[in-house]
C-alpha cells in the first residue's frame, strides 16, 4: 500500500511559493504567513487534500461509482433494460447458435450499449450497474463492522494490557495465521446450510450476510493490530497520565482522550480496506463461493470474461476496466486521505 | 455394476469452468450456419467381429510414421491404472494401451468392432451363453519377455474378487458367482484359495473357459474390460500394480509420478502380429497430469514447442471455445468430432413428483435450447429424445413428446396441462452444482418452468457431493442433471442400473427414483435374451415404454470435440469419448 500518488509538494517545492496557505510546519500547523489565520486540523487537512490533484480526481471517481450504485434503478428505468432478462435467448438475432453475440464487439448496439453477455444474453451495462451495488454494499458493510469491532478491541487491548491484551493478541495471531481464503471456501456453504431449508432457494440477502460474516470475522484483525500499537505508545504519554491522575475512568480515557487521536489511522485503514473487500468479494465469486447467479456480480463477470477472452474480449473489458478504475481510485483516495491527515507519514 | 457412467462422468465433467487462449476478437460472433455442423460420427454402430477381424497386425494408419514423443494432457492424476480397477473413461483409455485383455474394441471411422485381443476371437459358447471359451493367440509376451498364459488371465480375474477393489467393473465376478456379493462366494487369491474349475477352467496354457451362473449374451463385451487382463502371480505387487501395472501392450510404464507425470516407453516384447488394434508408432507417450481444462486449450491452440505434438486425453471444451473453433478454420481441422457413449438428461424425482402429467408438463416446458447455450449450443451435442445413446446397439429414435415442440419448450401448453392436473404452483427444487455451466443453465430453466406455473426453487450443491446428494433416497432435489455412459454399447448396462426399481436405494444409480414393476419384469425378460441383436431391439422398445412415464427429461447426446496439436496424426475418438491412443503418430 505504498502507491504514492503524484502529489503537489506541499512544503519547500510548492509550485506557487509564497501563497498564504502553503508553508506548513512539521506539526501540520500553519506557520505564520503574511496574514495569520486560525485553522483547525480538519480545515488544514481539507486544504491539503484539495491541493492534491490525484486525490480530488480519485474522490470524484469514487463518488461517481457510489452515485451509480444508488441510482441503479433510475438508470434501469431510463435505459429500459433490466439485469435479469435473457435478451439474447429470448430475442432472435442477438446470439448465434453457439451462444456468442452476433454483432461485433460483444454485441454492442444502440439497444445494448455495452453489448450482451455470451450464452445467457443479459445486458452487460445493467449487469455492471447492478454489480456495483453488490460489490459496494457488501464492502461498505464489512468495512463498517470491521472498523467498529477492530477499533474497540484494538484500543481495549492496547489500553488495558495484561491478560486482556494477551487474549486479544493471541486471537488476532490465530486469525492472521489462518488461511482465510480457504476458510471462506470451506465455511460459506456450511453457514448457509445452517439457515436455509434444503428445499428452499437460498435468499440473496442471506448469502450476502454470510459473506459479510466470514469477511468480518477475519477483517477486524488488521485495524485492531494497528490501533493496539498506537495505543501502547500513547498510554504512557503525559496527557493520559494527567487524565488518570485527575481521576478519569477507563471509558473516559479511551473515548475522550485516546480515540480523538486515533481517527487518522482509523480513517486511513478504512479507506484502504474498502477496495480490498471489493476485490476479495470479487475473488470469492470468482472462486464460486461468493454471490451466485442470478445476482449481478463483478467477480463472476470477470471470471466469465476471462474464460471467454479469446472469443469475446469485450465482455471481459467492461467489468475488468471498471474494477481496475474503481480499485485504483479508491487506493489513491486512501493515500491522499492519509497524506492530508498525516503529512509526516511516509515522506 | 457400480458407478460406471457416474464415475466416468465425474471425471469427464467439471468441464464447468473451462477457458481457452488468446487471439482477441472483436469481429463479433457472426451467424454462420456452419456453427451447427453436425457431429461427423452420427451413429457408431457396433459389430461383434470374427476371428479374421481379431487377427493382427492392425492395418496401418494412412500416412503414419514411426518415432517422436507424444504429449498427453489430462486434468486429473491417474488414480487407478490396475486394469481391473480402472473404471473412468480416461483411466480405461490409458489402461487399454498398457494392459491387453481377452477382447477389445477396434474403431475404424464410424464403425466399432468388438474383436479378440489376447484371444483369437470374441469367445465361443455352445450352451447359449452360460459357458464361454477363449483360446489365446501365439507369441503373447509381457514387458519382461515371459509368455502370457491362460492361468495368468484366470489369476487376473481372481484378483478382482478382492472386495476392497470393487471400484472397478464387477460384471464377470457377479456372473461367475451369480451374486452381487461375489466376495462372499470367493474372497480372492490373497486368502490362499483358487477359483474352482467349475467357475474358471484352464485346461492348457492357451485355453480358458468361464462357467457362468446364468447365460450372459454380453460376456464378450464384459471381457473387454480390464477384469480379464492377465497377471502373473509372481509379479503381483497388489496395491502397487495400481500405479505401475505389469505391461502386456505395446507400451510399458517407465516413470509414474502420481498426479504429476506418466511416461510410457515402447515395450520391445510386444508382437504387432498378435494385436489387431494397437500400433507402436510413437517412441514415447508423455502424460502431464493436473493441467486444468482451460490451460489445456490454451496450450493446444497455441501449440508452442512440444505442445505441437500434444493432445488432450478427454477434456471437452466449453462454450467460449466452441466459438473459437467455429471462427478458426485451422483449429477446426485439429479437433475430433463425434458422439460418445453419454446421453445426458434431467432426472425428475419420481418419488416426490408422482403425477405423470406433471412430469410431462415439466418436459414440455423445459427450455432445452436456452439451457444448452450455456455449454456451447449444438457443439455440446444434439438434443436427445431417448434414454439410449446413438452409440447403443440397435439405437432407433421413436415418436417422442418432443416431436413438434419448439426447441425452447411450450410453456403455455405446459401450464394448461398443469391446470388440468390441478397442480399449479407445484414446487420444484432444481439442484445444480456450483460450476458456471450448471449455474447458467439453471437461469432459463428456472425462468421458463416458472412461467409454466411451477414454483421453482434452486439449490446449489458442491461439485464433489453432487452425485451423493442426488443419489440419496430422501434427496431434497426434484429436478437434476445426470449423465450416463454405458459400459459397452448395448442396453444391458443402461436400463438395468438406471431405471430398475431395485436400484431405488441410497446411492443407487436410479437417480430418477423411478419405480415400475412392469419395467422391472421387462428388464429381467430382455436380459435373458442371448441373441444380442434381438435383445437390442427389445431394449429400444423398453426405452419407449419407460419414456411414456417421463421419469426424466432427455437433454443431449454428448458430443466430444477434443483438441490435438498440429503434429499429431491418427487422432480419433475411442468408444469411451477419449482420444484413441492406439493410432497416434507424430507427423
């Protein structure tokens, strides 16, 4: 995760030396320029972020993806196709006898802008649009769960120390040592079988929940590890000592003293985690344990496109490019967020 | 009669997630009609050959040359090479090259002939099939030069009475003892005893006589399975034979690293004059195991380096590859084409869906064309109307309920039938495994049967457990894909295991759980007919009778398009749907 964006240098080599807001001291506090303006750390971070061109671009891309995900039903209405109808199988002239799109470039036409899916004949654009929903929804929920759980356990372990720290740390070690991918493949069907009668279709929501559970189970360790380390170094600081001496309880120290200083790492890990979960979910679907047909899913699309690469490269191109753009944008955004919040890091 | 077709199928299938190679194409699929080109081998009629057919040497393959190394790609490792234990199409194909047996198949173009292999003919009987006598040919030798004698064939059969090794064919063991639990009558040679002379008699070094419990007209076919491969007692290494059999064919194993590679070199002691089917053209066969289907296609289409002289043993390409073959004429010329022994169908759980009109409505609503698109349309196979495969002796299509039906079914008509039966909203659980083909195939089935008024539910089963789940008596499934390949091209190994009500048991092969006492009685009657051709006619009549009850929905006759490198000559399908190793040469 050290993919450094092309940053506009903030200090020293600033493109417009002398502009009021550029010279920043090491601590991230505005050094007295021509005119003294009081700014909060948040404001400073925002200013730094705005000046980071790749950060702004990637943020817009990420917002665009989220918008599409939210507006999927609207797009469906305007475009007039849905992600489930097997157009190619129902309407003659779209797929040939072996199931390949007849029109060039994967069947791109005025009717089907991104072409149609080989063999099944669904609309690729709608599959993509609804696929974002699947990927983003799962990833966002997992990130929220993982961040909350990881933060609580990480801070607790770091602050309380002793036996609590020992237990939590060993659990983290155990989980980190386990081959998570194998675990997913082995346990997803078992988790599902626990909840559904064998004579009923597995509801999509349940499948999603199962995925969220297995992904969260392993996911919280990363952030917990980082926060535990941070807290270990912080709890010996004077201001914590001071709080303790003045009689503050553990709860107050954790939430009022420690947590505000931990927002930076939490935010950074969360933004970098999100694209990881999008790709993990896609990878699981690629392996056949993620979302199954007929739920639109990028991982499955890429898998299918990959298999049919030599006969219909278009079908691979759309989901693959979309995935690359999305993951890249989110990673760059994560880096920019880190640079903005914590300009000292990784310089 | 264990899990023949099933096992072979498990090996064959899982073609689910296949792929191919490069040559980015943005020119579109086009709608060329030649994509539908029918398989070249339509009906491979099987004939029982004469002593003249059995005489070696085998006719030369036109243009064949000697020398060179042929590479063979296979998806799995070879779990059983002991000829009596190999019961999956790829294993049987390799085993037939290494281990000779009493009879074997000679395939010339579309014609398959059963001929004597070690024996001078396919066997003679004087009492209507109860006693079968074989005479061995001259100058038969093992890889170490010792002669093959009739007592070794007997010992080979005796070994297969060992109960632990019942994963192989058990026809002859059952017929000799007249019991499915043959190991109770005779536990095998490792307990010290020999099979008595009233079962297998070896009057001299060249003669072997089988005394069966009841007449079996199909004995010559059963003798083509590895059960009758000879085994000298002194060379029996028991379990180790399974990885390194003692060769009697034109090639012997020099290296076998399980799941990695198998190298076959020429057996200098094999006499071509004694063999009417096998050749010894290439110097070496080099099998690479564990190569996924997708990788096999990529390597064979690219045909770089040694892959130019390589071929796939039995991996069928999927839909994407079908399009590539259709658009690349050079590739089209190095792909086999023909129908194998497998007839695929969708079984209906007859224990749960008991109303024949409901089953009929399911068949009429079934979107066969859309479903087949998921596996490459007509390149996967032609639509079937019978239980029998076209490779079955006496195959003749009859008037079926698919006549005059649109290829994607008639959902309106099905709905009317369902309404008439008062079963609108009938719950149907479609069981599929998690492979891509099965998932995509389920989409139109769910949709169209739903349109016809069924309440459709889908259930995913892991690839590994698939047959175990649908084989259970109380299976949750109501509709499921199944494939069956006969052990030999007559009806005897089709209707007996698949539609006999006595096979409706846990892990039985009557997956449709179809019970009809009249059919059972017919099966027993037809099995007693010892004239194979007369029997074949009766099997087809039984086929039609069973289909009147619609226990299953016939789907496709599986087509085998297998890719081979441009330097490979003599590549053709064998009777098991794999590439015949006997005629392979390097151009």
